[in-house]
C-alpha cells in the first residue's frame, strides 16, 4: 500500500483503560500492553498507519510520554511529533490543538492508539475513499459493520455514505434492532478531514472549545521539538468529545463503512473474542490447567492456575492483583475502582513490577 503523502496521522494516546484492570493501569494503560503479540496496540497503530501516512502526531500526556517514547524507539521510528497535554479534556480539544499545529490544507487521519485491526488488506482502500471525500470538504467518520448486538458502542445510522443520525449506546434489545436493519454501524472513533474544514466546523458549532484551544496552543511551550500545553490554559478548555461537539451537528458529514475485523479491545470479552480457543472454547495462558471447563478466559503469567468444572469465567492474575469475573460482566470493573484504591492505594494506577 502506497503512503498517502498528503495525510497526517493524529494518534490520540491517552486514557486509563480501567475496564482491562488489572492488566491495564492509569500509568500503564491498555494501548501500551502487549495484548495480542510481541507489539503493543500503540506500536501496531504506528506501524499500520505509517504505511499510509507520511507524518505522525502523537497526542498524549506527561505521564504516558515516556512509555510512548520508549515504544517508538523499540520500533526504530524517528520522525514522530509529540503534543503533550497536562490533563485530559476529551477528544474535541485534543484534535483541535493537533490541527492548529498543522497546515490548513493538510488532510488528517485521526485514530485512537488502542484499536485492533486484523484485516489490513482492505484498510488502505477504505482510507483512500475517505481521503477523497475529505479533499472534497467533508468530515469523514468510519462505521464498523456490527458483528454482535454490542451495547458498549455508539452507532451510526447511514444511507450509503450519508449519515442519517448518530445513536447513543443502546440497550441489548435496541442493539439487536440496529443489527437487523443493516444500515446501523458501530462508531469507530476514527476520522479523516481537511484541517481547515474541521477548524471551521468546530469554530461554528463549539466556538468556546475552539477559542480556548487556540489560546492554549498560542501559549504552548516548545521543548526540543516537543510541544507542551500549559496547564492553566488547558484547564480553561471545555471538555467534550468530537462527536458531541461537531460530528452530530455538522451538515458536512460522510461515513465510510469498514468490514475489517475491528475491535477496540475495550473489555476482556473483546480480548477473548479475538484469541485462539481450544475445543471447549477456553482461552488460557501456558501454565493454566482446565478440567471440565468451557468458554473461560484465563491469563496468569508464569503462575500455575487450575480451574475445575467452571464455565464462562474471566481469571486474570498479574502478581499484585487477581480478577475473577463472570464473562459478560467485566464492564463492571470500573465500578470497583474506588473500593480497590481504598483496599490498596495505587492499585489502579501503578503497574505490577
């Protein structure tokens, strides 16, 4: 796949990935974890998109910058620009600040840092179509063909490439109705647009975010090529997502469908789904022993773990913490964060040594 030389990949690399605790911690979130092989999701994102874009801007925070820098160095990649946020204000300000650092005619490909994409063969062709639409003045979003009635994603209702509406995360009954229509797609959180088009739209629909973001960018600090946003200015920016701030309001939206074996790996159930299963549907680490068990996910490092006559469990042992959950319920892990911190301060923030 030839690089699209006019495109810049903006990688949004923040977040704590609390739903994958205890693997993912605030100081070592899921995008830096090696969940699917020898490389992290962040590294896979870099390599996948550098085949298609000739420039990369990584938006991250001060705490995660050393991790990102180290993993980039492992790949031997040199030409990465960093913009560091002192605190998170969601995706609309992050993307606005990144766009202010670029030329107005640049076309950008905005991606999270923690997505899993199995079918990269189709990826380049899909992106080419998005680039064509972006050059024509549209804000392009990507819709993933749903494989299940997922309740953890927002949905896009579309008529071909025309977006009819954005839908909030549904209950299971509504998600099944969406699947049955054939014209509802998971909202991927990836976008392609011309810098000037996006800045015009966010200025029109969320002028307070645009103005505060521009002020923060104008007062940035530049440390040997690393752009740092000053905290006092970042705090003034209203927090909002790009979907709420712009995409759900603009009349310049197009959607390109993706059927590429995609996952945001936002839960242990998602990680289970992409893993290799034994004849009984179990996924387990090397030292695990399962007898009379079916459909379990067991990850325990070098520690022997034995399961007998149990089904549909998630068991994760990181040495300093153990998670046991019913499969289908791991989304509730985030409800435990406060109690976990009371029992063991720092356990949701610091990774096991």
